[in-house]
C-alpha cells in the first residue's frame, strides 16, 4: 500500500497490492488526467495522457480546445465545455447554466480513511491500516470545489473512491449529477459483466460486448433492485476464473445507481459509477457540501476468481461490522414457507420442539404476527402483536421458545405503511406521495416518508418497542416494494429531486441506530428476496436474504452471481420443502442442504410435516454445518464449473487461508445418457502437500495438491438429476 506524489512529473501513484493507479496533472490549467490503472508498475507513464499529440493542450493550441476537451483521458470530467462524453458531475448555477470544469487546486495524502457522514463505507482496522489521497479540484467560475478521495488498505488490492462537492460561492447551486468514480481508458475490446435479474432470479451473470455509445445498468426503483445490480466489471474478452484482465466496480450504496461504460469515437472507454442522475437534483447551499457514496474498484490480471476473492476479503475485513461476522450464525428455521400467514403460538412451538431435536438453534417468526395481518393486504405500520394468533403476546411466545432451547428471531418491514392500517388512518400524509394523485400501490402498500423527522422517530420507536418486548436475538428487516410517486410533503419544488437519496440516508440512519442500540442483535436485511443484496447493506447486516427462490438448482445461478462480489458468509440460504414453492421442482433433500451450506444455512419448511426421511437427514446436515462453517465463512472461494455455462453440472468450493483444508460442492444438475464421469480440477491447494480426499469414492484417498489441481478428481455418474456431493479435502498427517 502506497500513495506517492511525484513533484517533477506531477503524478500521483496509488499502489494497492498488485495494482497501480496513476493520475497526472496536465498543463498550466491543471487538467486532472487518468494515466493508468492495471498491474503494478514502477514508473509514471504520463505519455498515456497524449498531451503531446494533436490537438495539444489548450495553452499550446487554444484554437482546438474543444477537440482537446473531447479526447483528454479525464479523471473526473465536468460538463458543457467541449467534452461531449457523459460528465461525472453536472450542476445548474444561479443563472441556470450547466457548465462545470474541475481543475487541480491542491492535494493531501493522509493516514487512515475518513468516514463518510451518514453513509456506509469501508473502514480501516487495527490489523490493516489505510491511506487516503485527497485531490482538490475547483471550478473557479462557479466557486465550487470537489474533493476526489482515493483510499487503499494494507491488506487489499482494492482502491476506494468517492467524491465530495463543496459550494464555496455565495449562491446555491443545484447538483443534477455526481458520480462517485469515473475514469477514461483505451478500449481494449473489453466486455461488460453485470448482474441482472428479477424477483426470485436475482444476480444472474450477463456478459456483453461494449459497443460504441453507452452500455449501462442502473436502478431508479429506490433500492438497488432485483433487476440490475450496483456492480459492473470490464473484462478482457475470453476472461475466465484464472485468466484475463478484469476491472470490477462495486457501489457501496442501496438506492438508485448508474454503472456505465461509454465507448467513444476514439476507441476510449469512459467508466463511471454513482447515484443515478435520473430524477436526482440536490440543492447545495453556500457553504454546504455533498458527499457521494463510495465505489470499490478491484483490478485483477488473473481473471474473475482473484477479483471475487479480493472483494470477499475486503468486505469481510473492512465493511461488515457485526459481532457475528467472524462467528457461526445460529441455524435458524423460518416459518414463511412453512405456514405463510396461517400460524399461531401452538403451531410455532410445535415447529420449535421438532426443530430442537434436529440441532436447529433459532426460530424465526416471519410476516403475519401483528395488527390484523392475515394476508398481505393490511397492517404494515401497526407493530402491535395480534393476540388472536399469539395469546400472551411476544413475551410469552419467546419465553416458551427459549424454554425449548431455541433462540428467537422476528420479521419486520419497518419502512412500509398499508393503506388499511391504523397508522395510515391517523397519518395518511406519512406515505411518499404526490398531492392530487392516487398513490401507486404495490403489494397493496405504500412507502413511509422516512425523510420526515416525526416519521423516522415513530418508526424507530416501533422497532425499539418490539425488540425490547422480549428476548429477540435476530431481526429480518424486509422491504417488499419499490418506490414510486416521488413526493415528500416537506420538500419544496426545487428539492423533490433529493427525496430518493434522502430516503436512503434515513434508512441508513435507522439501521445505524439499530446496530448501536442492539449491538448483539443478528440483523438480516431482505427485500422481496434479494433486491437489497448490496455492499451498502452489508455495513449494517452481516447477512442478507439472497432470494425468495429456495430451489437448489435456481440457487446455483443466484449464488454464483452473488459470489462474484459478496462473501459466502453473507448469503442467506435455506433448505426448503418440495415441490419447491417457486418453481415446483423436486430435488433431493441432501442437495438442498449441500447448496444451502454454501451460505448462512437454515431451514424454511414445516419440520413437523416433511417426509420422515428428510427429517432424519437434518441432524447430519446441522452437524455438517458446524463442522465446515468456519471454512465456508472465512476461506477463499473458487468457482470450478458453472451449470450456467455447461448446462450439466456445477462445482464450487472454499479453501482455507492456510490451505490445510477445502470443501467443494459438486451438483450433477442433469443426468445424461452416455455420461460416465466428469473430471473436476481442484484449485488453490499447496502443490507439494499430500491431501486426504473424502466424499468422492467409498474410501478416502490421498493425493498431492498438484495432482488435484492438474489431473483433478474423477466424479462418477451420480445417476439421476440434481444429485450432489460434498468433497472434503484436508492435509494428510505428515
Ligand atoms: C419477502 C421475503 O423475501 C420473504 O422471505 C418473506 O419474509 C416475505 N417477504 C414476507 O412478506
């Protein structure tokens, strides 16, 4: 880790592990140029800024300033002054003009990494310090200043960027766009990797060429969303898990976002990521500043696998804060797919009693315990217990569950309000809405305007009252609709464009209070499945519900896409009953367990009703979880084969940091005629060490790490669809 300024060449070199990032100041005007990002280099190749090529810099040839502006590889491009590529920042000044150009004013290199007020962000730890470069850039005509921040950690290849805009003028400025990071590179036939999806089909890997013009993904749904994801990677064509140059960009934010690559007439590509400018407008009063969320950039010249492992380590070590992050999570059983809204104390206690026998450790009561909520049409906002279902209230139920020997967790959807609720009847104006329009309902609910102080305080008190009323050790925080009708009763005409970002800041504020006031609570974020599985939420909860699709085969793709960026320790994964409630597929109970073991692990079924042979397998599965969870939680992730690509089988695993142990999961998705066996190559082990391999043949076998990596293991036909194996590999005794 290093950040250097070379006075002679006027360059900054940021070194993060195996990668270098070089920024140069060009010309007397102080244009801030993007020189280089890639594998570590020892010099500053300023020639990459091409300032000696026609049309030259403006001080030598002002006649062609426009051409210069449109070709210069810029570090943080402005708007309206000759650069026709998309700008990273756009404003409207007091006169209604939209031009902005930020040039170098100064810089500072500091130890540590400043926190971002009100926003989730990566942080340094005692074991791994950080350094930060702040570049100050100014538009003299507007008297507006930007602080471009770049941070690196001792133990990571990642570079973290964010932008702050400060109004030093005497009049307000409206920000209409502010990206967290932007950079210009030569286009080298990169492809664009993104994670697209839908409800129950989140984070599917999509790879497409970057053609001329703009290639982008984004959300304007008020959350990171099921459909597109705040992550993109530019990957060299033909990149694999082990090979290829790969640039990853992950946004530490849970609201509207834009991730874009723009290929130009000159075969350069401008990459940018930040809050989606669509619908965004922020009034920056004199003296005020606006802080953008941060982007985590990771470069790998050894393919996607190394990039993923860098993100996993960074997010485990420098983003997730929960006391649970390095601990086994209690194995939970959730009653959603077991009962939906149809449950009562007796039913829950029956489930708890049966669960206890099989080694399950916590009962989670899902939606339907409050108000008059017997379906999803009412009561959100009325967080008082439905005593018809739960006589004696939460306290009685939780005490009984605790007596059985299980912990207790609960579901809430604090951000919402049902039109059919006492809360709405008392405060109809508390919903986000546009006066004079009937609000768009989704799942028959509206979104609370948490940007209003009294609404936020009321919501906080509801959460606090519920959590304090009994021994509740886990909270599933759900959010089941996207935001429409952007309108807040408290914002004026020029400020409605602030609502979506203010809303996210309010959600972060609530969750920050939650983790501070209930430090031992295990928080799991959720949004209609996995619509808020993002780096922003990981700052508050160590695990996030991955998807409402619990089918083991669908989960292979969902968990593969999720693991491109996020550690296995964060992926909410449960074993459910069959036929699967989302796709109707019937898979072996064993495979459902093996796939869920790659996440936080739990159950989502009526344990009192499932077939006896399935129930009999649970004690073995819960014991397997305890045996391997530390490895799964903290090891290095490797993707060996992808069902998405080969259409037959899937294989992934983890190798412990000291390489003494590994666990690989193989799923034969499709049985095939004339299919005999498959060779899978096991990466990540020490070549000269003998390992014991269990789970492939009847008896354990011993092989060198190099044999396992180069020759691989032969997996025989498992006879049938959806069969799976857990392959355990451990260092043989010397
Ligand atoms: C969506 C979640 O993803 C489900 O697990 C469940 O909690 C429902 N909401 C409850 O309404």
